[in-house]
C-alpha cells in the first residue's frame, strides 16, 4: 500500500544526518548532524583520575585565594557532598611526582580507564612519600596499559618531558623518606 493510497498527503521530503549521543543517566539522545571526531593526535579521553586531580588542584587554589572558605563552599555549586569534595581533595596527598604522573597518564583509547580513583586512595592515605612511591610503582606494574608513555593533555608541560623530571624526582624521593606535615 502506498502512502498516497492511505490518504497521506505527499509533500517535500527533508533529509539530514543524525547521530546518537549519551545524555542524562546514560539515555541515548538523538542529535542533528554527524558525530564530531577528535583530531588524529587526540584520540581517546583524558582519564577521569587525571581530571579529578586537576579539579582538586583548582579547588585548592580557590580556597588559597579566599574565593571559597571551605569544602562546603566548593560542594554547594556542584550539588555534591562535602565528603565527596574531601575525597577529591585527598588526591593532593600523594608525593608531587606521583601527582605529576597521574596528571599525565596516557589517554584512554576505549573502554575503561587504566587507573581509577579507588586504586589511588590507599596511596593517598599513606603519609610516607617513600611508601607512596613503592605502592605507586607496584600499582603501575600491575595495571595493564599504565606503562605507556604519559602525554601532555593540555599543553602545560611545554618543552620538557614529564618522565624526565618525574623519574629524577622519584629516585630522589625513594631514597629519602619524606613526610608531609
């Protein structure tokens, strides 16, 4: 049966490309146009743990400059609890060399990130930098894909390579047992 036979009016046909994208709570949303693809050098996504650490550094700056008084001031606009802000701020506890390596983890090319916040928390909960470095090294050896070369996600590293600075600092910290106050 043709549409004209069913009494449906014939008119102009409009065609355009569409794609699906994840929306709220994982629902698929129909979007107009073709799906945007990342430039060849930017395949994959920045690991969540790297983004969370960058957020913690940003939050620390807000508190330091007096733009936020406490964790409650940070939590309110995002609609999260003070406890979640405290967890995020806990990512500032590892030795600086570990923080740098977390910030420069390689992009996740598909599926799950190679390293999660849950894996980092026991390291962050240790106050001895030497012990943190031992645990970090052990974690990096057991997590597949974490040995890949770290990358500069935002162009912040300039000309230096993160591993060059990180390795020297890591050796220096591993030789001495640093404690943070």
